[in-house]
């Protein structure tokens, strides 16, 4: 805003929304919680989602998002960066993730609406901050959907010629599940997370009882060439394995008793994930050692072979495929809800805001996402583009931390210090990303800002023309 100019209607001098009980798009209930008018029973069925998820379902969706295919591969590059210090990197990543999770939980309790940090940024920091978070999430996670579909196909189909058709089939199938309603999404997520946890339990059991574990494999990380920078790099690589807890917040409009359920589900899912990663990463490091772990693209399968559990290799492969499907399922749900929220505010085309009258899901957004992902799978080499997702998710959580920092005492659940640590952690991890990922991210965000400027100019032109006609 230019110095001396008046704030926009409904905004304070910093551009933050002034919330009142007469706001057109949302209402404040008796507890000071902002909800869309449609979510409280008013408005049309075309824009209302149903609150059908309990705490257990929300936790399962969060676990499915976090314990994805990354757990089967992320430890190798982390070991290359930090050696045995990857366990310290895991602790750093978990600490940053916890700070970010508490910010998301605190915000979701006040704003239990679809969209996650897109909504929080708009409400607490202004429209542009919300748009940056939403744009980065939708674009970056759409690319992640395609990458996860290809990852699933790589585990499920040995013949490379069939991988892209199988990836497209996976996208279509999971989109169909999401289309039929959020309860079906939750049911499938339960099945997939059970398969994944069973596979990981086999890995940990093999590592701890197979006789190949050596305590000496945990030594020497301080003396590695990368030092603390390498540890921070490993933290950055491992952080993205935790990032799925935001999926619970993006689906906040479909959770029963959101003020109680969402904070509990986010913290519970993150705690379980940290424990699982510590067991899997630590036991695999004991077996393979830093160099052996860094030198393989399939560290968990390699570990069970080193333990003499060759029969468990196919189980690990099935677990990895199920993990990729679980992450893809949650991504489709999360991107669809964020697209819905952005379309409601006309930051994306308005027809994406339609909600199915029977299944009460954002079916237009989910269909559009599935088509876009299928095109990416078939036509684009995603290896260079996925780095942006890392950059985008850190910007997303940076905005979440800054948004939570501005909440008044009556809406706070956690100390402000956690938001400060979370924001600093996000910036620190951004600084450790490869230059190519940062430059790609800046380019994608610049394209998004130009897109929004053009949409705003067009809307102003349409309003002017309507005024002249009247």
C-alpha cells in the first residue's frame, strides 16, 4: 500500500481483513471462530462441504500424507549430506515441523475452513500473502502428485514401458475415490497406512534382530566434511517427509468439532510420524552405516537383504507402493480443497468452487486436478520441477508461522516463541536448498503474482463496465 493512501474496504492499514459478523463470505460464531457462511447451514449446497471426519480419520489422513514414499528413499540423500549426523538432522527437521504444526493447529482452530494457510494468510496478513501460500501449494503439490504417481508405478510395475499408463490409472482411481466423498477417502487411507506401517515394522524388526546392526555406524558424524551445514541440508531433505500434516488443516471444513479435533489430530499424527522415522532411520543406519546408506537408492530394501531377510524384500516394495498411493490420495484431497478456497475468493476460476450436491466434495477442482496431473505424467519430465515443491512448502509454512504470530491472546494455544522458531527454521532450510530449486521457485511465484495482477485488472475492468452500464 502506498504511504498516505486509504486502506481498502474491509482491511486495516496493513492489509489484514477486518472480520465482522456481517462479512459476506464468512461469519464469526460465538467462540470467535471464523467459518464460511455455507459451512453453518446457510447458502447453497453448491458451495457447502460436510463435516464427516472425526479425530481418528483426521490422524489417519495426516499419517498417510507424512509416511509416504519419502520414508523409503529420503534417508539415502540425507546420509550423503550428513553421514550418521542425519539423526541430528532428523531431530532438527522434527523440531521445525513441530513449530509449524502448532502454528497450523492454532490457526485451524480459529479458521476451520478449506484452504489451510491460503485462508490463514488472507485473514491474518492480507490477500497477497494468502495468495502466495495458496499458489505455491497448488502448483507445487500438483507437480508432487505427478511425481508420486510415477513413484507408485516404479514400485508396482517392473516394466518401464507400462509405468506411465499405470501412473495415470492410479491418479484416475484415487480421484474417483475422492469424488465419492471424504469418508471413502478416509477409509482407503486407513487401509494404505496399515500396509505401510506393517512393511516398516518388518524393516525395523529385521534391522534390530538380523545380527547386522553395529553401534560403530553411529560414530564420526562430527568429523565429516559437510559439518553442521551438511546436517542442516539433511534436515531440509527430511523436513519434507513431515510436511503432510498440513493436509489435515486444508480439510478443516470437513472435520467435526474442528476447534478440538484439528489441533489434536495434527500433533498426534506428527508425533507418531517422528517416532516411526526415528526407528526406521536409526535402525537402517545401524545396519548399512553412513556410506552404505548413502550409496543406495532403496535403503530399506537393501537393509533387509543385509540382515538376511531376503523374503521381506517384496513386502518392502509393496509397502513403498502403498505409501506412494497414500501420499497421492492425501495430495489430491488437499490440493482440491485449497483450489476450492482460492476459487471462492476468485483467485482461481470460480467454477472450481462448485461442490457436488450429493457427495459434498469439490468435484470440479478434483476433476481439473486429475486431468492436469495425468497430462504432467504423460508429457513432462518432472525431475527438474519437483525441487520447487521443496521451496514452495517452506514458503507455505513461513506464512503459517507469521499468520499464527499475529493471533490475539484469546485465540492462542501455543507460545509465540514457537512461531518465531518455526519461521527462522523455514528460512534456514530455504538457505540450504540447491540454487536451481530456489530459482525455479522464484520463477513459479513470479508467474503466480503476474497471473493475480491480470485477474484483478480484469475484474476491475468488468466492474467499471458494469457501473457505466447501470
